């Protein structure tokens, strides 16, 4: 099932009763009913900062700590259609807040075949909601530690992904520091709205024996849309690049056969990290 996000507040739209409505009563998948009804925004004069504060309050009520909620929203909301303009995107980049009372911004305005080209900075616009490139890769076998979770759980402050990273790096069964690491998302139950499996690990050979306690994921051969972050603190750039993925206008191209974050030599310094996110998509014709 393809799930989209409200392009005003970022809420996942998982059922028809959440869709906003146009003046003629028809529904729109761009906005939720709480933000957009009868062809107009419910809070027409709200600024980006105002939306951030309103959504922070809601996430706090759902159990997420205030600092994490506000940080996540400031990294993600500027990529959504209602707020996507040059001032708001620069605000996200600089870590500052720009009050913006406009109702909608303008949308920001070859293929390669291997991970070795992942660090071409000339092609990377870190604040574009379009992929840096598309690649087609063979299948991969990944080994590491895994858990079953949902985006709602992770955003609610009760997630397992952070702890998984800690357990993985504490293991005695991981390769040398310079080896690439993966944060792999598979076995989606319902697109971005349902459960999925997260595995933190590295690539292993087909005949290689797994260490005790490690799990494996077999990624099929696939075409990927590759989103590349800016270089900066890891906690910031990973959130930003996922914001770009969720704001991407071609969500219907996603296949959910397995997506992954790719951490290579550019990610060795957590304060100066660049990461790629590979989103499995339909084969390009």
C-alpha cells in the first residue's frame, strides 16, 4: 500500500477519512482533514514556526519528548509542499527559524551502477526532495542486529533503532571501522504506516556463517532512488534526508522491497557525516 504524508503537518495518511477535502467535496491526498477542508487551509495564517509548535504539542501528548519532537519537525516540515521555499529550506540548513506566513511554496526546482560513486558532491542538493541519482544494484546479503518497529513507535520516544546501533557497535563480531554499515528497512507491513524490520549491520558473502545472535536480510536486485545528505552532524543530516524522502513527489514509485541507509568513509566522524539513503523503486523505463 502506498502511504503519503500530509504536505502541511507531515501526518501519514493511511485511510480515506484522513484526507482533506476540496470545495466540491472531493478528497485530496496532499493534505489531511485537520489542515485542509472545503478547499482551504484550516489555519490559513499559521507560519512554519507555528505549525512546528502545534505539532510539537501533539507529539508530546502522544508520548514523545519535546526536544526530540521539535528537532524532528524543524528538520522535516520545510520539505513539505506547503512550506517548501528557499527561505524555509535555508532555515532548515542553518538551524534557524524563519517565520513564513505564505500558504504554499514553489516546488524546488545518469544513472550509475555501483556504490563506489556514492560521494559525488557535484550532484548533491541536500535540500532537494528529488533523488541525487538512480542506480540498479545486485542483491545483497546483510548481517547484523534487527528489531520489528513502526515509525509511530520511533517518533513516540519508545523506539528501538538507537539501541540497536549501540548494541551493534558493542559487538565483537563486526568488521573493521572502515567497512560500510547499513541501516536496512525491510518486510514492510503497510508502507510507512505499518510495521517494518530494521537491521543494523554490514554486507556479508553468500556462504559466510553468521555470528551467534546476528540476523540476516536478503535484499533482492533492485533499482534505487538515491538521496544524499549534506555533510554535518549525523543526528541532523539523517533526519533531513529522510524528510526529503517523505516529501518526494513520486511516492507511488516505491516498491518497499527493502530500503537502506549507507554509511561509508564519509560517516566516520559523527559531527561531519554524509549519508546516502537508497529507496527501492520501480524499474525506470
